[in-house]
C-alpha cells in the first residue's frame, strides 16, 4: 500500500486565483497586538506522544512554525494527572495540541478547531465555554490533533501554558471546566439537541447566573434551578423540543459549581465572547482562518502581501461589522450558525453589490459557500448568464482551481431539489501515480458554490458524490480489500485497538451471532430493516440494497484487554449502496424487540472518507498513520455501553473527568431531502409514483418501521410528549380532538387506504416510526417546515394551539412499509402525513422528503388531495365522515 499522505494536496502545489481579493500567497502573518498582561506571547502545547514528523505537521496546522522551542510545552500523562487527577501516567499517550494567541482587552475567548475531522466529541463552542470557566481571557485558542481523539483533554495544554507563564489557574475553575467539556454529551444522551443548541443554552444559563449574582451577591439552589429551567424552556420553545426534567438536573449539578466561582470576572469574559457582532479582532481571526485553511484547498487565501496592520474598522452596528483592507471593504454579518462576509468596493451596498461573498460556519470556521458574480459567464451584450450543465464545470474550475491544468471533474450530478450541479474534483499526482482528491462542490445556476466537504465537517447532512464506474467494472476487488485491510491495521494501531477481518466462511462472533453471515440476515440500517448481503464486487442486486464488501471487529482484542467488561467491542460493515461507499457501525450486544441487529452510519469522518477513497481508487488522505508508534495511544477508557449507536471516539484522551459520553444520534447528521415525487392527487390514481434519488443511498434501502397493528383505541391520551403547556393555554376550552375522533380518523385512513390500494399505519410519540433515519413523528415535528418556512409545531392531544399560528399535531400516518413491499425496486416514494390544527382549522400536511436539506428542516406542505382534507375536516367538525368521499 502506498504511504498514506497527510491531507489533500500540499497547499504549496496549488497556484491560487490571482486577483485583488484572492491572490497567490497563503502565508499568514502573526498577530502583532498590544501585549496582554496575562499572556504576552504566543505559546504552543504539543501532545507528548507525537514524533518529530507529527510535531512539524502539528505546528504547520497551528500556523506556529515561528514559535520558539522555549514557547513550546510538551504535555504528557503525568502533567495531565497533575491537573485532572485522572490516573494518567508516563505510559499514557497524548496527541492533542493547542496554541494560545493573546488578544486585546474585550476580545473574550474564541476557539478554532483546526482539525475538525479528528476532534470527534467536542465542539469549538464547548471548548470556549470551558476555557472561559477555567480562567482564560482575551485569547484565541486553536486546537489540532494529527490523530483522531475524543477531544476532552485538549484544554490541558491551555492550563499548562498559563502555568508556564507564571499565571497558575485556580484548580476549582479547572475542575468545573472539565465537567463542562463532558456536559453536552450528558445532555445529548437525554434529548435531541445539537452542539450549537446546547452551547447556546449553557451560555445563556451562565450569563443569567453571573448577572443574578452580580445583583444579589449570591444565589440559592432554588433560584439557580429556576434560572436554569427558564433558559431550558426558552430553548425548548425556540426549537420546538420537549426537554425532560432530568436534563435540568444534569445541568444543575455542574452549574452549581460554576456559580461558586469568581462570577464577576466570568461575566465580563462571557459578554466579550458572545457579542451581537464581531469586533475587529474577532472578525479578522475568522477571515484569516477561513482564507488560510487546509480544508479549503480552492482559491481562497489572504490578500496579496497580507499585513494585519492594514485593517481598519469602518462601522459596527447591530450584527454587522464593516472593515476596510486597502481599497476593499469587508462586511461581516454575524448570525447564529454562520457569518456572511461580503467583499466589495463600496461600503454602502456590500450586501447586494459585491465582488465575492462567503458563508463561514461559526463553529468550525470553514467556508460553506462562496459567490463570485464578476466571474459569471456573460452573453454578447456583456450581461451575466445563468450556470447550466454545459458550463458548470468550466465555471467552477475557473473560480476554484484556475491554475491547475491536470484537474479532473469525473462526476457531474444534478441535485433534483435545488437544480445545482454537483461536481467532484481530483488532480493527477505524478509522485504517487494516483489522483489526489480536491473536494466536492455544488454549483447553483446563479453561480453560488457550496463546499460540500466543509458542510460535512461542520456537521451538515450532505452527500458527497461517488466516482462512477463502467457498467462491467466492480466497485470493489481484491486489491481494494488489501488496501482496506492495511488501513484498518494502521488505524487500529493508532487507536490501541486491533481489528480483524471476517467474511462468510471465516466468521467472527457478535454476542452469539456469526459475524457477518447471521448478522446480515437480520440487518437494520438505523431502526429500519434493510436488505444486506455479502458482495465481492460491491454491486447491489437491487436499488437500495447494502452490498457488504468487508467486515471488521476488535472484539477479540477488546475482551482480551477488558476481561471483566461484558460488552463494548466495535463492529464495522463496509458497504456499498447504489455505488455509494458507506461504513456502518454497531455495538449492539443483546437482542432487541425488533429481532434485528441495528447498524448506524459511522460518525467518524476519517474512517468514512478513507473507505470512500479506497473504493474510488484515490489515495487515502484522511489522516496520516505513520510508522507504528511504539508507545500506546492515549489512555482509552472502556467504550460506552453497547446500546449507543456509534463509537465514542477513536483515541479516547485521558483527560476525561467523567465517563466518556458517546455522541447521540444527531438528527441533522442523518437528515432528509425533499424529493420531487408529487403527492397523489386523487384516490383513484392508486399508488404513489416512485422516485429515485441516488444522492442518499443509505436511506434508500430502509424499509418503513414495522409496527404491530393495533386498534386505533390503543393510541390514547397517554401518547403526550409535550409538557403541560401543550394542553393549550386554557384547559377549560372544549377539545378539538379526542380519543373518539382519533378512532374515527383511524377508520377513515383504513378505508381511504384500501380505495387507493395503500396501507397506512398510525404513529405517535409513544409508538414512533421512521422517516429515513429520523423518528416519526417526534423528531420530524421538531424540524418541521411548512411551505419552506420553519414552523412551530408540537404533538397535541386536544388540537388546541398554545400560540396563534402554531401547528398542533394530533395524528401521524405513513405507508412506508406497504409502499416498499409493493415497489421493492423503488428506493423512495412513500407518503408521510401529519394531521394538524392551526387556529382551530384542520390541515393535512404531506411530505416525501428523504434526505437532508441545507436548512436542516423537514419540509411538509398542505395536501392537494381534497378527499383526504375533507375527511379530516368533517371528523374535526362532526366526529364522523361522509363515506361518499371514498367513492
């Protein structure tokens, strides 16, 4: 196998787009700011296990090649133990590294994760909250790791840097900070919140606590719990979620310790860190990182002969900050999720008249999209023309890689929902005699370009296109199997795990089942049974089937090293679905009521990307696994309980204060995409027309969740998942929906389905189904969009809305299982219905969305089927329906 390379192509080999705003220099000048009292110089902490090659690359990632050896600190196990008292020793491996750069007073604390693909469990916002608590102030912290780690230990280097500078942090602050690092994982175990929502909630709680103590000098347990409950309720309302009381308990336990710290200082730092708009230094840092980032190998870079002293602030108002650099103006519009940057010649109309714009993710600092109107093709009159299939590749290459002559664009798909052209770029590398992967991009007719790789690293549900093969060519063969085996060996060594390959006839054991043969017979993708079988070439028999080409597990090594642990081994199936390489993962250790073995798509970006590149005959570029390191990887705690759908991490750092919490199943990571299949118009038309959508093959193989048929009467008022407020503002009002109407609706849907040759099942928060990886109806309701607008919605037993305009959902039906049985070769096309009341008006909503949208919503629209709408209206108004509707 060829030596694994670090990441993408060397930046030095790319000649960038030469213009006033995107020149050919990528070297970043260090910040020359006024000396900060606490940290006068840039200092670096390096994982003590790193070899010299790793150190050199880590310094490159942190842009710290110029930091003197005197300002570099090696963090080893004993040092970790001195801060965290977690039992780390000299044999403990440490990989994560960090740099602290001092900033001007008022900057607060900002965090940039340089390698989001290897920091698996901790977001930048979580680091930020913990760093503030530990005592950091007015600094930019950058974190990187050459190898995959959970990330909980990365702040240990920050503590060591402060100590080395003579500013020892308070141990109580450190203890609380480390508990904050694990808090999002604890919360995600109990409720479907993502990192951004959790950190928004925790930040608001900390601000409320510090403000309360500033005014009252102290805070009682009762007042603290009330403040936490208020902020929890606010997040629940904003995102249409139900947050259980135990989440308040989890937060309370940590925030009680936070409240005992020096809150006056903390309030000032929190305020500075979370201003409505970016101040000048913060905006510059975001721009520098985005323009000089190894994960954005296209033509984004800093201005030519870049000098940080050239920046000037023009204005700052509301969420907008406008800066000037030489002759150009830069407008930074700060939003909750991302920052839009507009660059142009006139500061007064930058939002509409600009040379280039960028959307930069606030958490990852990666460029999500860019738009260069001056580079659009023009007609004979000089007017811009829309991008089409004929010119999409030329336009994208001209914008992204104008100076690369050997570039290839072997994939061109059209996104059926947006009309965008999906392109995958590679470039031939003479040194390795193979193609280097440059990235996947989506080009819209107006010239906007999405960076799909950065979307994925930022946690958005996007699908990366797959290199095509000739009709008779296999997706997988013996040579690729050998490459995968070598990768898994190297990857396992870096993780202190040993993986073995299994196949039919050479079986392993998965808690009593032959792995993979028996497992494939009862395979479920997520919660839904799917067709899976062993395949030598990766070619599926039917659309949506999981063709399994390799199976790996570390169970023998795991139980040899953890003899008293009942479960915890990792099981991987490497699958190809309609040409798409997908790594499926499970730790299930006992039977489930479904009788299935549930596998989930891995959340490990490095592993997924490596498999994709092996299947596509590209050089593996996810991360370097160099010569085997003699010492062991960072101390690995026993993996999480096997009821979790995904591995906690690959190298679990020893800086954990509490048991490592695995990432919850994120709804946005398994999201859905509207497809273009129309809803049925009339009952007489029969089955819904099937729709193929090759962009989401994982979900295409899923069948509707099997739910035992029950009498409608069995779905009673016990199905409530909303809190007491969901009962309506005034409990004395007569209900618009009740158990009797629920039973009548169930009868109507049975008869209506028979007329249409369809069979519908009822689902509730207590008896949930599946909507292509998202729980139906609970998760679907929390992500509901109606007519392309986010919509407040919740489950309701009585149909009474809490606020005017809210969607009170009283029933949910879909025909996924029946549709799949009648259309075994059609991956998508089932109908999902939500029966709602809005201001007492009955409305039936329908969707066939099957994969994620950029806005993260699941889009429904009012049904066009008059029989269905009229039937529901009659049931709400009279408690019965006119059977002539079914004729």
